[in-house]
């Protein structure tokens, strides 16, 4: 089965780290007439009753409305990333039933709001990582209930599945085949459609502001295994998707593509790009106090912690840059940004233009090196 047979909806997923990031995606999709996936996690975009998200305070419906209003040709697909139990901070401490109910309510809201694809990720447990058996059981249950809900609303929905946390290495092909065979068997028995994408470990892993996966260290050594994983996915009628594609050089992206990876997700890099560009604009305008205030706000959020290496040498400023995009939606940041905009002309739109341009350049790197995008008519 080749890529044409799989009828891929898109080959690049972009995390909506900010409104500027979403706007950059829409602009590229319209300019080049190509499909791009927006991939909000539950931490980024979520209904208020389920805890809300940090990107613009958007709910699922808010994001879809924002995109559709600006992309009437529907070139941009809105796709849930890492939907599943214990995938939202509010679910910390929830028991299994409560966590499953919460994420199912989230999926139902996604479907009703008009999302195109849902990633069901059941790798988490209340106190860490789920074992494979429990992860698969929960995956099948959520898949069935969400699909039934979509049918009840007369909505077509695509699925992406995964049940392992991201690691620096690849899956073992033999174990991966057994897992996918079991999931495929159970989906078929329940009369459920095949997933569009299956997430596998492809030796990509983001830490701080670099990719420390084995793909970067030894691309030739992992290429053969990645090809095996892609072939397994194709045998079961799905496409292989890689996560944690951030900070990969062109050579690594081409290695993924030639070995059968059909789609790639990239997210935190674009938040870091926007943060660094904003800091550069502050320096250009001589806004040293606002720059310091922004770095302090980002650092004190503590949201850099999950990205750090165990042997980190990062400075406090480095940590603040990693966490910068998490505070874009706060009132404090809004006041800081107003001062930056005023310095360049409050009505010129110059600051956001520069931020969008920087993000677009970063996105273009992936479109250029990770095989041809899916074009539209």
C-alpha cells in the first residue's frame, strides 16, 4: 500500500501555540493551496468546564470558528492532539472513571465543534504511564463512544491512535506489530473504521530547545527500523505519524520521509520562535524593562520544567524562553505587548507581522524538507 492509497489528509501538523501561529498556518495554506493540520492539545484548547486552555482562552468551538472564518476553503484541518484520560492538568488526581468521562466529554465537544481528526492517546495513568493492556482497552472504549457520537451528529471524523509516551528510540517492530494487530482486530470486531494515522516511536524526542532523539544522533542506524514500522502501519491500512518533530535538521526530516513516515507533528518550536522574535523586537526598541518583565513572567510560570534535561545547563533566561508562549494569553503579557506595539507604532501591526513572518519561516522549513505537502486542486 502506497501513500496515494492511504489518501492522506495532510502531512504536517502544527501546534497552535498562539493566534499568530494559527494565522501563519492559514496564510501558508491559502498562499500555497495546501492542507495543513492544526493540532491543539487539551492543555492548549479546551472547554472552560473541563479546565480551559492557555492559547487565547479558546474553547474547541472558538478555535474552529476562528479558523473557518479566515479559511473558507477549509484548507486547514483542525485536529485534536493528545486527547485522552489524564491529558489535561485538571484531571490530575482523577480516578479512572472520572478521567475517562472528562476526556470523552472533551472529544464530544471536539466533534460537535467541527474538528476533523481526533488523536486518542491513552498512554497516561493517574500516577504515571499506563500499561499497554489498560491503554489499549481505554483506546477501544473511547474510539467506539466517540465514533458513535460523531455518527449521531452525522459527522465524518478521522482518528489517530497512540498508546505510548514519546521516547528517544524507536519501537521494537515485532512488539509494535503485535500491538497494532490486537488493536486492529478489536476495532474490526466492533465495526469501527481504521485510524488514519498510527503514532509510533520514530527516535524523535524534544528536550529544552533541541531534538535529542536517536534519529539525530544516528539516522542511518534507525532508518531501517522506521521503515519497518511504516510498513506495519500500511499493512493495517493506516499511515505512520511521527510526533516530536521539532528542531530536526533537513537531513533528519528527509530520513523520516524516505523511510515511510507519512505525517509529522511539530509544536513547541513555533512557540520558542515567537518568543525569541519578540525578545529581539524588545531589544531593538530598547525596552529592557519590558523584556525583563516578560522573562520573569515566563520563568515564574514554571511551565518550562517538563522540557528540561536531567543534566541541564540551562540558565533562567533559557528556561523563560522555553515557557514564553505559555503566558501569551495572560493579562500581564498583554500589557507588556502593548508597550512593545506602541514603540513600533500602535496602529501599524508591525509587531504581529514580524512574529507571524518568523513562525512562517520555521513552518516552511518542515514543508520544504519533509516531502511534498498534500496539495489542493
